[in-house]
């Protein structure tokens, strides 16, 4: 709060505060009594001479308000259009990413920003060129609530192509009665859906299971907000690309064809949610000699997607019984699938 007031005094700009999911609240200290006086002077009698005191603070003059509004769903900043005014630039001041600048088109009185996380709080400024001089005004999109009350360690993954699980933990400073809610918004229809099936830990929602991912886009906005009777709860939000959070299913149809000197291992790539080329996959083959209780005889073989899903395992006859299982990951090798069912070969 202190930091906010400092900013206001520094700039002498009236800042409007916008509560998330709500309408803009009128500024807490709209215009000081002095400014109001001047405003009336200007309106009622522009020729009225200013008093000594008023002349000493020339910057405290009335500034026409842009009445800025921000819509999180569309990420649109809009304001009241004024005559004889050119809007040069909109600036979104983001805690982590710094200043993001957009140019309004022609005479438009809005700017559209790309979707971004807002839980750090963002501030908007519109730069104008007006016959009435600058209209410096800020809009603060805040994340009200106690520090540490927001859900933490939020993550999601997609599995078996059609399912998604998200998990989070109670904020370290969240009151006991906190309840969290997850909303997911796609970037095409901008439809917001609430989690259909929460996972709970002593009545607090700490996860979500989705079995219908239709309507979700490549990238989506995830919001966890919360309520408590004791205090306001901060929200957490993030943007996730579904392709990056997919955990593949194991490779399909693993088969082994043996020849005197080697065995030919074949498999099919896993079914994935997002179209992937063969090169997008990495595989790991685990070949075990059976009755080898200590896993010392295990071989882990890395195979890239360029291999056309086959591997020649050197294994001269007579060969003991082996099993092979295969798992898959994306090219970055970050999330491995489960292992496929073991397939036996040898005798
Ligand atoms: C806008 O500019 C025109 C032409 O310069 C002027 O006649 C008019 O009064 C101006 N309007 C405002 C609101 O300043
Ligand atoms: C959240 O993640 C941090 C860092 O990975 C870890 O230290 C912490 O224990 C986690 N908190 C909970 C509640 O899971
Ligand atoms: C996803 O969440 C559901 C519901 O809690 C659970 O039954 C399922 O085992 C989870 N799946 C994975 C892969 O963790
Ligand atoms: C959480 O966000 C959703 C979606 O914007 C909204 O409908 C809901 O009222 C919010 N809940 C709280 C407690 O802020
Ligand atoms: C596995 O192989 C069978 C027989 O060749 C085929 O019908 C089936 O579609 C394959 N399964 C997958 C998931 O590719």
C-alpha cells in the first residue's frame, strides 16, 4: 500500500484501481480539494485569477479522465475517446516482463495485449497527444489479498491423450478455511470453464481432473482464485501450452523378430494429442535378461525418432530369454511415458 501511494505522489497521476473480476472502483483519493477548486474555477470562470497558493502548484490542474477499463478475458484496455486527441501508445507494466508496448490503431480508443499472467499485478498507462496537454493516468490491475494466500506449485499434465490433471498446494499463508477454484480459458472462443471435477484434501480443492479437453486451444489461460471468510485470497494465473505438458502414452504394438545373430525390435509411436512427426519422439528401450534379479544385466538403449521405430539388438543364438519394454518422450526428453507391456523373446 505504501509503495502505491509513493508512486502516486511521485507522478501526481491519479491512479485508478481495478479489482479483478469487477468493475473499476473510483480512485480512493480522486482529486484533492485544491484540484477540485481549480476544476471549478476552470469550468465556471476561466478568467478568474489564481491565488498565490494555487500558482505555486501549477501541476495540480484538472486532468480529464480517460476512464480506462481493462477486460482480462479479452486482454483489452479501453478508454473514453476524446476530441482532438491522438493516442500514441499503451503500456502494460508487467512485474516480470517489464514494459509491453502496443500502438492503438488510428483513432481507436483501445489496445489489445497478448494473454499474459497477471498475478504479479500490472499497471496500464496510455500516452496521448492532446490539445489539452498530457492526460497521464494509470490503471492498476491488482491482485488483492494477503501475500502467500494464493495457490502455489501449480502444474498440469495431459495423459492418455484425452485427460488432464492439474495440482496445486494451499498457499503457505492461506487461512484454514480457504477454498480454491480453477478456471481455464481457451484463446479462441475465450470461453471460461470451471474445473468439472476437483480433487480435495480435507475439503480444500488441491487438484482438478478433466476428461474433456475439447474446446481447449494450443495455449490456454489457467486461473486459480480463492475465497475465505478471514481474508481476501490472491489469485494465481499462468498460461500453459498443451503440447508442452503432454505426457505420452507408451509406444504401441511392440514386436520382436529374431534372426540367428540379432533380434529386430519394432514398435509404433504413441498416440498423441497434438500431431507430432516421427522426429518429435525419443525412445528408451529396456532389455532385460530374464532371471536376472539384480538389474545389472539391464540395458537401457536410447533411440531417436529418426530410427523409424526399429532397433537391431545384437543377440547371437543360442539366446536366453529376454524381455523388452519401451517408453517414449518428446524430443526434449523431459517427460517420459510409462513403460510398455514387456514383450519376451529368446528361450
Ligand atoms: C478540436 O479542434 C477544433 C479545431 O482546432 C476546435 O474547433 C475544437 O474546439 C476542438 N475541440 C476541443 C474539445 O478541444
Ligand atoms: C512447492 O515447491 C517448492 C519448490 O519446488 C517446495 O520446496 C515446496 O515444498 C512445495 N510446496 C508444497 C506445499 O508442495
Ligand atoms: C488424475 O486424477 C484422477 C482423479 O484424481 C486420478 O484418478 C488419476 O489417477 C490421475 N491420473 C494420473 C495419471 O495421475
Ligand atoms: C474466480 O474467477 C472466476 C472467473 O473469472 C469468477 O467467475 C469468480 O467469481 C472468481 N471467484 C473469486 C472468489 O474471485
Ligand atoms: C497394432 O497392430 C495391429 C495389427 O497389426 C493393428 O490392427 C493395430 O491398429 C495396431 N495398434 C496401434 C495402436 O497402432
